[in-house]
C-alpha cells in the first residue's frame, strides 16, 4: 500500500460519522462495516490519479475518496440485506443485519449514503470542483449506475440473461462507480475533459474485470478466504454461471491484458500506476 493510502486509512478512521445520542449502538453501526476494511479499491483509483498529476492536492482529495468509500460501503450493507443477497459475512465480519437487526442495517446504509456527499461538501476544494464531484457520484452511484444495476440484478434473478445483458447489468452495478472514481480524481487534478472521459471509459472496462474476478472468487474461495459469503450466486446472473469457470478465467486474463495495453496510451505519469494496480489485483 502506498504512503498516501496509509495516510488515507488514518484520515478515514478520524472522519467517520459520530453524533451524540442515547441510541445504544447507532454510532457503532455506522462505523462497523467501514472499519472492517476492504480493498479500498475505489479510493485508491481516485487518489492515484490525483497523485500522478497534482500530488499537493492528495490530502484535499481524501474527503472525496472517503465519500466514495462511504457510498460503496452503503451499497454493500444494502446488498447483503435479506431482501437482496441475504448474506451473513462481509469484509470478514458478520453483516450488519446479523450484528444488529435489519432496521439498523437499512438506516446505517442510508446514513452512509448521505454522509458521502457531506464529506465532499466539506472538502478543501473549489465549489466548482465539489459540484462536479457530487454530480458524478450521485448519478453513477444512483439512478444512472449502481442502483439501476442492482434493480436488474434482483429482478432477473432465476432468469438467464445473455452476455450483452449481463455486461449491461454489471457495467451499471459495479463498473460505473469504479469508472467514476477515476474520473473524480481527474476532476480534482483539473485534467482536460477528453482525458476525464478516457479515464471513465477505461474504468468501465476495469470495473467489468473487477466483477469477473469477483464472480470467480464466489466459486473458488470459501467464505473465510474471501471475507464474505461465497457460493451465493447460484441463482444470480454471473459471468461464471453464464460462461463456465474456465471461460470466465480466460476472459479475466484477456481483459486484464487488454487493459494493460490500453493503460500505456495514458502518459507516463498515470500509465505505470494503472498497470501496477491491474497486476496487483488481477494477476
């Protein structure tokens, strides 16, 4: 983990929501799933772009990176609910509805969702940049991305989608937020619009790779290894279920190679970082 990610982890722990009340475990529930860890993949992408071009702005960008992580964590909490995946384990810890109850899990997710935008609003960045960040995260973390993908995922459970439909599902449920993380870093670093859009396109493919890898983990690792409930996609539209494990592994390796090649089209400041991330997480 790079130095700025170690510093970000400390920033995260110091800036989690906490309010005075007589509720016996409200604050603990808000923090539990964030503090449980995770890859911090989306903050890493955002901060890597800023570090490549405007390293003096990295600490200012921690606020936006935390916003992305809070929004992502809310999505995991809700994804694990009995109405959706009904999972018992997340990030190596019991899911929130198991630790507390379903009401608390729903409310904690709601709180983290809104607090994500509070953190961006607090960022020591220009108002113009903060509005642009909120616009991206609210759309692709909501109606135009993750929520749409989740709606399709839940509605079409037990119904087999074709490959293009499956890609549409996971581009929205998973890849759009990963793409948005890269673009948010580009916005903070004041990169030209064309480069922002190229990073977003790259991020969509990276998000698909992330999802294929996640589908493979679901059938090749147990819950202890993965830190979350596995073998839970039997009735879901996953790449392994559609393609088979062997072809999913081939597609993962093919897409990782394609992305390594595409990363070289970015300038040296960024291409090396992107290639390093691909090799670390997908090789």
